[in-house]
C-alpha cells in the first residue's frame, strides 16, 4: 500500500487520536497516491500509525480513517460507521420532537469530510474531503439500500471543497426530486426549508437547543432585534414566548420570503414583525444613529472565517457587530451572540465580546454558554469539531 512518513516528533497528535495530518508534518510520500486514496501512515522510526485518505491539494494532507491495523478501509468500513452514527442519534433522541437532525458529523463520527442531514424522508449529503469524495458511490449505495428515505440530495457546493482541489457540486443523487420547500417540525414549531439554495443544507439545526434556551430566558413583552435572521427561527420562538415586537434583518429577499411563509405556517401575526432586507452592519449603525434600543438582541451571523488566515478579519467583524449590539441594548437587556467559525476558539470569541462590551461602555455578565446541538457531537480528541460558540450576556441594569 502507498504510504506517508512523518517527520521526527510529529506523530504525537496521531497517537492522541487527532484525525488530521498537515503537509508540514510529512517528510516523504511513497507510491504516488491518487486523490482520496487510502494510504498507510508511519512515524519517522517506521512505527505504523494508521490508515488515512490522501489529499495532495490540501494543507490537511491526510485525514485518518482508522488506527486499527486489522481494519480494512472498504465498503464494510463505511457502512458500519454510517450505521453506527445513525443509530447513535436514534439513541440520543429519546423524545423525538424534531423531524430534522444530523445523522453523520464528519470527524466526530470517524468519517472525515462526510456530513449527512435528515429532513423527514429526505437526506442531504455533503462530501467535503478528498477521501469522502472517493468513497461517494459506496456511501450512496449504502444509504439507498437502507430503504428509509425517498430522496438523497447533494449540497457539496461549499468553499472547503476548493481547498481539497474539488469542484463545487449540488443536485439530486437519487430518488424523488424534492419539493421546492420542505416542511419540518422542531419543538412544536413548523418551518419551510429550501435544501437546494438554503444556508448549510437548508436549516440551522445546530441551534435547536439554543432556541429553547432563548425562549426560556426571553422576558415577556420584550422588544427583540434578530440579526442575520435567516428564515425566522429565533423570531418565531420570540413571538411564541411573548415578545411585543421583533425587528428581523437579513440580506436575502428569497430568505425573507420563506420567513414570511414560516410566520403564516405557525399562525403568527406579521404585524408584530418588521422584516428588513439589508446589510446587518449598515442597519445596526443606522439603528444606533436613530438611538433605537431593544430588550433582547440576537446575533447569529454566517461563518466569517473559513480558514486560519481569515481569523484577524473575522475578529474585527465580530467585534463590530457586538459593539453595536451592546450600544443598542436597554439597561438589563440580553445579548444572544454566536460564532460558527470553526477556526475561532471559544476563548477568543469571549474575549472579542468582552472587548466590544468595554468599548461600548456597557458592563455585562455572561449568564449562559451555548454550543451546537447534541446531534453535532465533539470528539474529545478533535476539539476543532466545536465550531458553534454562543454567549448570553446580560447588560447591567443602571437602576440597580
């Protein structure tokens, strides 16, 4: 079998079950492996370390499949791992109050680069690494063979594919052509989602538990500002929790059209919602200049940093929106602020929010830390899997 050999002292992460091997850690590649081909991994002293998928165009040159020398990376390997991941979610959802969840979460399920999301009888899949792409047909055949869905749709149309030297692709892989909008249910709320053009694979299911926290903490009669609102999940929770008025901002007219449909789907009055199509940064500055204030603000922006090289610029963007949000909060108000940039650590995100509070002249306390939903688990040996960070900050009540 073809192989890669590490530089002296670079084997420690593999021994600790971290799945990534960077190009800078490799001293030699033997056998000219193809894109996504399985290779053996050896330490500098020829100690065998594992099997991995080779990716010649990526800085993450190899992603580990297995550290078991007796495990073959073949059809059975993928079918067993996928079946195990799906069953793991079934065991977690003891009270199944949602028809949408993540079935496979890449490295955290021992399947680097593979994402599978389930919306009713539709599966949406993403092949985000060279290794996952190479085994695409095997994975697809297994999912078809399970006989438990009507549609398998691909959304491998993300920037990370280009870092792997792969083109962006999307479209129907198998089964019935999906409806333009699929109706799902979560925590008693129904949503229309667009799996073809929507963010991620159509819905922010990773925010499931955070939306419930938001509902629990929202004071009745609040005025709410929902930034980067997408199709309205936080707004709908706010309205059902007794918010007096919500202003929701998103840059996409097509997204806001689905937002309106979701309000009607849940028989909620549009009169309590101001939908604003616009750039959130500009709209926040405009609200500041108008001296507008709110009891509760939600900041749930898209990923500002896809690679480590973008962290500095992303930090500036997170600082700007949080600073403006603190200025717009009433005394005693709540800020729900999130980052889904995987390269931005939880510690750095908290520091950015703290600096924003200081620069805004507002004293605030963290009353809750939040993260991704439990069907997006974080492997202890792969902390990078913790991409979603959230804080609930309460601004000091100046009357106290």
